[in-house]
């Protein structure tokens, strides 16, 4: 029976075989990798990954698709987790083997940002992540300081990961076609990231980008002083998007000392 894509799950199934092949080539799965695919859908990428992997974990919310996956693949090779990826404990897959996880997936656009932050909590257990996301989101993820796309998402993710936009995927590669272009991003956790209390960084970055058109001195007023900005190596007259990740971390550490 044909599965009808469900809007409430943000389902746009990747069907273009050339795009699928290019993604697999970019991921380069090895037989013994501990890999988990988020939102396998109809299993198009799942089947290609299993050509290289001994075993694959998948996390799928749609129960109809869970049943289809369980019936379509050998249970000793495909471990199906019927769960919401936003609540799933990814550490439970990594823990038994001691190996670091490789995470892949065509992420639903409607939950992509909260899911990225959920996964960020287990970044030390991850080897790398390859995701298909809305192109605009990926551009924000990889944006450099000084660009209009640079913001809260850029800082919070680039503190944890090295980010690389791999290639663009057109709407015609999906069924049904989304209204926007997509992109593949590679995220590699930074082994020795800059020391910082994540809650302090989140507080500073959220405050700084709450009023993008203002200079950063005005954005963080009430939280940090002009002297705090100077001590962190920041020009108080700069706009928030001009401030580097390193300078935001320095500012968060100053806040943490108060």
C-alpha cells in the first residue's frame, strides 16, 4: 500500500537516486560504524546505507512507517526505534559499544532547530553528523561573523561543531516537493571546544541577537556593561552579527564570573 506523506510529521521523501548516491558517497559508511538514521521514511537511504553497514539504527515517529521498516528489512540488521527524535536518548545507542555515533538523516523542517539542539547535548558521543535541512537553515548554521545569516544558531552550533555545507538539493528530488531548496551539512564535534558554561553562552547570545539592528552595547544592556564588552575584546559599537564565536564565549565567561 502506498504511504501518503503526512504534513504533521513534515514528511518529504527523498526519491532522486543520484542525490541519494551522492549523499551516501559523502557519508562514506564503513561496515562497523555505529550509525543512526533519523526519520528514515520509506527507507530509500536506509537501504543504501545497509549495503555498507553490518547494522543500522533508525528513529521513526510514524507508526505506519515503523511497521513498513520492520517488515522490509532483516531485524538483526535494522534496529527500529519507534520514537520521537526530539525525546530519544541517543546516548543509549552509543553507550553499549563504546564507539562514537555517526548520525544521519533527512530532518523534518518543522523540528530541525530544536532537534539540532537536542543532539548538541550528546555531541561528545558523536563522531559526525550528516543532515539534509532547509537550505536557509544550513546557511545560518555555517554563516561567518559579519554576514546577515550569522546569529544565535550559528554561535551555539559553531561553538560545538565544525560545520560544512556539502551541496544543494533541489525540491524536485523529493516527493512531495517542498517549496524551498535543501542542503546537506556535515557537522563534526570539536574535541577541545573553548571552555564555557553553555547556559551562560545561551543567555548572552539570546540577549545579543534579540535586537539585531542595535549595537551590541544596547542589546546586552542590563546583563553586561560596556566595560565587559571591552574586556571580551568586543567593540561596543559593533552589531551582534559582527562578533565572533570566540568573543561570545569570552563574554559568557565574564558573565559567569559575576
